C-alpha cells in the first residue's frame, strides 16, 4: 500500500478573519473541515459500493433495501450520540459553564430577599 502524502496542517502567516466575531470564523472553519471529511467519506463509500457491485458481492439496491436489526440500530444510535457529542463538545462545555455561573446571582438575590424583614 502506498504511503499517503502528508499535508501541512498550518498555513503560513496570520489567519484571515472574515467576520466581526472570531468565533464565527472558527465555527465556519470547523464546519468546512467537517464538510470536507464527509465529502471524502462519500467518495470512498461510492468506490466501495461500485467495487462490490462489480464483483457481484451486493448491489446498491441491496444497500437501499437493507433493514438493520434492532442491535445494529442501537449501535448506530450510540455511535451517533458519541459523534455529535464530540462535534458539539465546545458548545456544551460553554453552556454548562453558563449554567453554573448564572445560578449564583439569582441565589444571592434570593438570599437577600429572604433575609429582608417585611
């Protein structure tokens, strides 16, 4: 098997920003990276399906008509949950941080009100 070429992971120079908020640029970069990966996976899947059909292993119609078992559906759901958790990890961490810090001012205000005489 031939060795895959190594691409540079970092461009020279400063990263260009297109939006006012750098977070939007980061999100766009993540989305485009994910879109590129999905495109490559679809091309590879297409190759496998065509090879399988050429070699009479199964057809694209077999794939479209396939009915996974309950165990397979459960495995897929678990894998999807992990996958989506990884993608949204940074957002989830930020939301959890907001929830933890947002409760303190409310709790403090309630303590002040509770201690105030009528």
